[in-house]
């Protein structure tokens, strides 16, 4: 019976079992192990429907290598549906845009721009629109302090903290047309 | 549900479904749309429960049920109203529960005229505006002025408490516990539903009388001290112009059967997005502030904080705390700049003066009334009703910011799409900012049972991808800097916003690496502000009971107070290991945190009888502990913990003191569940049947065919088929598939899911297919007055014709997930749907419209992908992993 000699296997699991004691399996078998061994398991929550399945996000070498159900959860007890099992592809996916893009008026193509440039330009457009369209009072003199020429849409797939800053900042600017997928 | 019980949220927790003796699933395909939640229905069935599925479409939910009943889409009020009729007719309502806990015995004032007596319109309707009178004077309790609900009433608030004679001056509503008074609610109800007989149900819904009666009998048999029944619904109920009223009918039925606040009972709303509950609690909605506080409204003359509080604060019930909640919110937003002298910055909160809901905003966009739009994780170019009209609106914008993972329809609408756009004619300036995924950011999601669960950032997002938190915080910092020197009054609100969310230390990821993202805010700081703190020493508060109206507390969303109750303790992140996991019938109070105050089942005071004893040993949940003088049990009591069952409010009591010890629905002014809703609802105090805006028949009950308060967006792109139009004879409904999500933005760029569900189809019954000469697999065209799509025909016996009013009507099913970008593409159901809206929540009617189906293809094929199918998500080998453990195709 061969001892494990593969220098790659530095995991404590192997160190415990190698050394003094002979193993009743071959080195090849011993070398087989789960891809998540040695990974850091991070607490995740499924981003699809509202059931709220808990997930483990496995990270190794600075990369997400797998996402699975969290068996501790009283809701999903480790299980995930087909969409939940696909959560990995929302993070690791060749179609994901990683570049900021800009489409100029009447243009027929996207251009690559820097995130910094886009943030500055967006802020300028917000200020321009706000300055022109802000109304302080209605015709009867009631307070409005709003602009109806800028709108926001989206939130039901975002975190609570993100929704909070959206509502706070956009209300702070005077925007009122703030909406998302939820209807209550 | 807010109008019936007091809060607009699922009343229980999913795991509790296993305690039910009868689960009625209606307006939901739970097995396919929420498969993991459906485990608890199956557990109930294993324990002997009856599981009933009532739905136009036979699905895996139907196959897993003990009983299945097909109905025509949009006729749910008739079906449920028919059950209410049976409950009242057969005297099967749970008397010991209904009399004290609901407003069954309350007398309605004699100005009230029921829709049954006025051909489908309740008293107080103004045909000019198409709305009911704002003050609802016609729907009130005798002996009081507006009782009603604050919070979540939606839009312009219907109540003006400053005119109220209730509470402050005493005046309890008149009741007749003998139920002899002709205008007591139970008698009003009896008359209202008298015509909902089994034969009327069968003729309208298309099921048989026997099928209907079997369901009614099952619900009535699983009621009372020993047994309970639960209701599960989803978008199949909400996406109608009578959606809120369908849900209300179910809620009323659950009150009559005594199923609320009890194990195995309740109304379980199965929501569709990971944080859709959260995004109404902390609303990215136009008419609400966080925690269901109404957005100030210039039409209600909310010109000062005092005026707002006077008009929006009811004298009795929990909402009497409104001043504490508003002032604490303003302190959270404006910090030290919010002082008593300046009304805590109340003036800086923008007022609404119109309908700024999504549908109306997009209709205005098409008329050049909106310049700029932020789209963050939503895809209206495919996912919104009448998506063509939505794209038309977006092409009229001056600027647009899109934040998403992929170049989906709402990013590509200026050069792609079924309407062949010409970029040279579209002047919209578009910014696409790639978003971070859930694994790349920290924060909380609120699931369908009001539970906040924290997810931890695992890795940095790649390239320019950033969280929406990053985007909002940095946009805010930029705007604050641009206005920094402004002394203009209108800019002071923005400049005063508390905005200190940066990380105190260098951000370290769970694997010990340092984050390389510059300026990522600390989501924990945001959640701590949402929870709330004392303003003097910045100490976390442990619950909303600690909030004050003098500016000494701040809380960004009062109902979330308690999620971060002390420094260093984030309860939403708590995930203890427990041996109680498998088949545990009790709530797991230690797993994450649910609002309000970690209560898992709301209104659970009702799980005990009026004296505070469990209704039965079998259904024991919460009870009054006489020795300790407090409520105790398996959950956190949803009641003042030390209020004895025998407590009776003294005359002229205010706030929670006015709530008796045997009234579990204390968010309402009278503490009761509302069978009759005197306010809080815009289209009638009782649900009554109206046909969908497009339907194959007239209203069998009234001359008034559709909901008189529903709105149709007027546009040449939004034509509506007249009733029973021969050109559009087929009823269409839409549904979700297990393997795709919404309009596909999070699934059609994903090869694993596309492999499972690769193409668009429409589901057609065998009879209709034969009539039109359609074979399984053929290409067909589906046409409505708005548009036309192509799809493969899936001919099945799962949808079949129903006999409605003496003639046969066909129904087809259209999945909602396909559109024109991604690895797989196809016809989008929303090209077909009309832009019409329900009055209370402005929901569209995606679940019922009229169409025609015939063989054929479009000139421009709709199945052309915009990106190449990726066979593998990643080519590079997994780090620190031997070859033998690499996924297929990845070796070092």
C-alpha cells in the first residue's frame, strides 16, 4: 500500500491520516476529494425567488468555485431548486459585462468608458434635469419640493440596504417617481 | 391583507404549512415556482392533510394535490365568494372566534349602499373621476367617523384623522352581538354574497358544482378549535385589475373560518423576488416612506409635520404611534440638521401630487414628460406589461442609467427588438454600469415570510462591476460635493442627508484577502441606521418600543428595529446549527430575524381563545400565563406581552390603551379583523366580482362589467379588445417555469438553465389545437390588439376548454421568460399584455387577457440569440484543487 506522497496534498485531512499509519486505500483513491475541501464557506442567500434559501458560497484562491444549499437552514435544509443551483452562473459567467459602456444619442454602437467618467457624467445629467424641473410649490401654494422628470425603477432583487439608500438619496434630491416590481 | 388584518405581508412562515389540515393553493403554481417552499405542503400531505389546487392550468402543483379544480382565469372572487356564501348559509363560521376577533357584529351606517343594490357600484362613486369619495363617508361604522387603517393605504391617503370624531372623543363603534341588526357586518355580508350560489359559480368559473362544493366542504370541515386550513397564493391572484379584492376575499374567508393567527392557518403570499417584501418594507415605491408611513402629499396639504401627523395619525391602535415613527425616520435621514424648530426637516421630503407608479410613469415617458431614468435590476423592455409601449417610453428619454449583469433587453432596446428600432432616430443617452452579484456584496434580503437574512460578501466583483450600494453612495457623495456651496433652500435636504457609510477599517474578505474595491460602503452601517439608535450616544435600540417623538431616537425603518439590537449583534446573520431542523413544526426563532419584533406568525394572539387559553391541545401556539401575567408560547407574542385577555379599554382611551385584551388585530383602530373594510381600500368595502378588462363575457352579476376604478393607459399602442370580441376569442393567461426567472435577465444568459428550458412555447389545449389544425411542435402566432408573437405549440390536456355561460371558452398558457437578448430568445408574453392597472396597488393584468392563435411565423424570426451559447461558465482550472477534483473540462 502506497503512502501519500503527492506534495500538493497539504490539507490537514491528509496530514492526519498519512505519516505513521498505513491506509487501506490506494494513493490515487486518497488523492480524490471534494472540490470544496479547503475552501472558505461564506453565508449566502439565494437571489432568485422569495422562498429565501440559505446558501454556502465556496471560495478558494480568491475565486467563487461553487454555490450550494446551506443544510442548517430550516427553510431549505441544504436543498436548492434548478434556479438556486444556477446561482454560481450569476457570478461566473462569460456573458457578464465587466466594462462600463456608453451609448451616445443617435449612435449605433456602445463605447467603452471609464467608470469614473460615467459617474461624473451621470451626476451632471441629474443636476441639469433637477435644476430645470424642480418645483417648490403647487399652484395653491402647497409644498411640493419635487421633480417629476427623473424616475427610478428596480429594487425587489436588491438588498434592503441598497433600497434604503435609493429611497433616501432620491427623495433627498426631490425625486418622487421611485418604483420597483413590488405592488402592495 | 393590510385592509383585512392590518399589515400587508404574508401572515405566517412557510414551515408552518406542514401544520395545516387543508392547504388551498390558488393563484399559485407553488410546486414549480417555489419548489423548496412546496416541501412544507408535501409534509402536510404526508401527515394526512388535504391539498387543493384551483387553477386554470394543470401543473405539477395540481399533480401533487389531492384535489384539482380548473377555473377560468379572473373568476377567483366568484369561487371564494361562493365559499363564503356556503359558510354563512350553512352556519359553519367559527362563532367563538368571529364574534370577538372580527367586525362581524359592528353596525355599518345607513348611508352605505351595496353594489348588489346598485348594479355593481358601491355608494360614494364619482363617475367623473372614476374613483370613490376620498373620505369614504358612505362605508363607515355607525357611531363613528372614519375608523380605518393608516399605513399602506397606498397613494393619496383616504383618511383625515383631524376630522375624526372617534377615539379622542370616545365614540366606540356600535355593535350588535346578537347579530339581529340588519346592517351589522355579518348580515351585510350575507346579502352581498347571496347570489354566489353553486350554479352561479359553475356557470362563471367553468368548473362543475360538485367540484366547487367539494372544495367548500373541505375548507369548512378543516376549521374550528381542532383543525385549521391555510391558503397559498402568488402572482396568479395579484396580477388582475381586481387582485387586491381577490386576496381580500380569501382573507375574509380565513377570518370566518377562524384560521388567522393559528398554526396551520393563515394566508401565505408567495412572492416572486428575493427581496420583494423588503422593497415594500423599505419602499422603493412612490407613495410610501419606510415602514408603511405614507409619503407626504400636497393634495392632503401636508405642509408641516404637525399637519401631517394630525391628518395621518389614527387616535387608536398601533398607528397612534405615528409621531414617534416619523420623527425617528427624519432623524435617521437628516441627523443633527433635523431639529424641532425646522420640523425635523419634514419640508425636505418631496410631496406627491399624482400617480407616479411604474405604469403611469412609463406612459408619461412616451409623451416626453420624463427626462431621466435609473434602472437597477429591473427589465421593463421585456418584463413590464405591454413591453412595446415601455420601450417606446424609454426611447423618448434624454438619459438612462442601466445597472445589471448582462446586456439585456432594457440595455439593447435602441438597436434590437421586435419593433426593429432605428438607432439614428433614438436620442437617448445610455450608461450601462455593470452590477455586482449577490456573492460579491454584503446585505440583507427579506424573504416571503418577512425574514431578513444577511448574506456575506465572498469575493470582490470583477472589473467595473459594483454593488448598487456602491453606486448610490458614490453618486450621493458626488452630488453632495457639487451642491456643497449652495445656500439655495431646495438643496439643503440633500446636503443634510446623513451619508457616513464608509468602512472604518480596510475591508477584509472572508478568506483573509484585502478587498481591492475603492470606496465600497459598509452595508452593516446602513443596516444599523435602518434598525435605529439613540441620537445622543449612538447606541443601537433593541425594538420600536424605544422610539421617541422628541428627536432623541433615529430609525430608518421602524418595523426593522431589533434586527441589530446591540453593537456587534446582527441578528439577520445568525445561522445556528440545530438538531430541530428536520420536520420541525415550531418556528425557529433563532434563525435570522423576522419583522415585527421577530414574530414568525402574525396576529398570534388569535391562537388562543378570548380568555387566553389555547383553542385546543392540537392547535396550541400562544397562551396567557395567569401566574406570570404574560403571554407565552412557541413564538414572540404579537400583542402587548402583559395585556391580560380581560383588559377592557376605558372610555376615551387612546393608542394601544384603546385596544381590548381580546382583539388581536391591533394595527386596526378597533383591534378587529375586518370582514367589512370601512377604509384602506379604493374599490369597495367588500370584494365583488368584476370581469377582467379583456374577457370573453359580460359580468353575470351586474351591468357594470369591469372594475369601475381600474385604469387603462390611453395610447395607440395600448388598444383593448372589446368584451366577447370575435376577433380575440381565446382567453390567455401567463405563467412561470421552474428553470427561468422573470423576463430572463437572470436566466437566459445562463447555459445550465437554457439547457433545461431552451425555447419559448405556448401551451394549447387539445380541443383548440384540433379546431385550428395545430400540431404539437408547430410554430404558432398569438395575437392581441397590442402585438403578435410567435412560439412553438405545446399541445396538452393540461389546459382545456371550459363551459362559461352556456358556451365553450378556450384558455391558453404563455410562459413569461423569453425575449430578444441572451443565449436563448423568443416571443415575450408582455408584448401581448395590456397596460391597465388595479386601483389600490397599480398592478397590471398579466393573468387575464384575450387573444387569437393560429399557425404561422413572423417575418422577422424571434429566436435569434444575441450572444453565443457558453458551454461552460469557466475554462480555467479551480485553484488549489487536484486534477481529480476539478469539474469536468477543467484541469491544471
